[in-house]
C-alpha cells in the first residue's frame, strides 16, 4: 500500500492495523492544542503518538511507510519493537494481547521455514530450551506458527548482550568478568545436566540484564547429547563446521558431536573478550581462526591485562586448553574455580546501559528511523510485515562446507 500523505490517511492505516482506536485518538486530540502541537504531516503525527505512548517507533515507522498488516501474530501477540536478528531468525518485543505480558518472539524467516534443515533446527531449539529452567538461561514459554510464520516465545530480558556491552563501555574489571563468566557456567551446568551442549557460546549469546544477571541465549545449535540420531547428524551436520569461528573449540571443528567441554572452551574465549575487547584470534580471517584454534594460543592475557591476577590467568589457561581432557570437565567445576575471583553482582549503571526498549516509545520517529536505517526489520509482501532472512545480519557464522576437515598439527 502506498505511504500515506495526509494525517487522515495515516490515522486510517492505524485504525485498520488495530494499533490505534478512534476513541483513544479523539480523546488525545485536545492535548495537542494544549501542548502547542499541531502536526502537519504523517511523520509529525507519528512523533506525537509515540510521545503519548499510543505507538512504538517500530509501529509508527511501518505505518508511515504504508504497511499496516501483520502487527498481530496468531491473534495473541502484538509486535512492539525489533530487538535484533541472528542466523536463525529475527527477534521482536511483543505484548500478549490478553495478559499484557512482554515477551520476545523469535521468528523464523519464511524463506528459511521452507528449508527442511532450518525448520528442523528451529524446532530442535524449541525442544532444547523447553527442557531448561534456570535463572542463568533465557526461558522459553511456547512455540507456535501463524500459517507459514513459525515462532518461538521466549522470556524478554531487558538488557544487553555482552559483546555490545563491552563495545559500548570498554573491557571489564577482572572480578566483574569472572562474575559474569561464572554465572554463564552455572547456566551451562544446568544445560549439561539436561543432556545438552550449546555449541555456540560467545559474548553475543550472553545477556546481562539491569540487575547484573547473566543469561545464556540461543540454543539454535544445541546438541542433544543422548538423542541425536545418526540420520539427523548425517543429513544436517556431516561436512559442516557447526559454530562461530571466533570462539569454536578445536575438536568441534573436526566433529560437531562434542561434549560440554567444547562449551567450556568457548566460554573461555568469551572471558578473553570481556577482559581484552577482542576474540582470541580477532585479526585472522574466518578460515585462519579455525586453524589457529587448533594450533595456536592467543596473545598473553597478562600482557594485554597486567591487572588480571596470576591465579585467574591460570584458570583461564585451563579453560582454553587445546585438549579437552586438560580443561575443567564440567561447568560447575569451572564456576567453583572462578568463585574466589568474583565480586558480588553489581547492576550495570544507567551510563553503562542507558536506554531500555520498554521506554523507547519516547524517542521521536525521526531518530528511530535514523538509528535503524541500515537494517529494515521487515520486508513488504502485499502490505504484510515479515522478517527477512536477507535483511537480518546473522549472529552466528553460517556452517562452513569442508571437504577435508583440518587436523591438529
């Protein structure tokens, strides 16, 4: 549908979408004049409605562009904002229409839903997170579909992933880094006890909320240690490297059928990033990183961070040992090793984590559109908003086809 050019045209789209109610808009009109606001264009009206809390900037942006369908998913969840995107889909902040509860919907792009491997992995992720109930893991509430749209309903975490947190605020004090990694290890222990291996531990999959609690995210590549059938592995994993090149364990490069010690290695890489602001082999190409994880050691942690206690460096070196047998055998043993170096949980300050998506409706539409101009949350198909695989930047490295797997040495 063409973009509205008048205020009345914009309002009609809002009413058709179900996002606006005539009575509510009519009741708000007197406040415009009282506040000296006289919107002259759809964008100016959108800013007014955003500031009044009647629209989010995501909703307003879509309406300004003429898109009015698809805001209600499965007659249950109203789209509020786009939270991010990963290799297995885009994530949106939604509100349960009847309960008013905020949730995160991970939506598999329609194009990927037509691919049997992608759809199988998506439902495997749902099975994986359904087994888990731990304060250091993002919880799953439901999985469903709306025609061709498949989605996973997750706990909404008001916070930031640790990759972006460090990019915004700089490297962490050793005690704080140890605290965050210890929390992640406790979550991993719970997954381990449920028979799962995450296989994609990295700073981008570790969320810290406003209380300082770290939660594991994204079980899209999780392996069911006792249940993976040879047929599934042969069809979807043989010949591929499963994981992210920056943090993948050496043995995972050769064979995706790894145990929890591979996650422990990746967690060590995440710890290195928290302390140095770099992944262990950041300077290399993806192909080089995959080899270097097998044959090289990262730059000395003590050289880059002289303030890290020697005892903590020794813990780190055991975490990232090349041979699985030299690492901590379980996450709980790693957590116990880190405990002496941790400070009590301190919530991030407002300066470290200033903006909450829950109050982002106060941002003018012009600012919101500028901030999201590089990545469009959806693609228009006859006026319907659908997450687009082509427009979603993957959060994980796509599986890398290999003919001859690298070997140690």
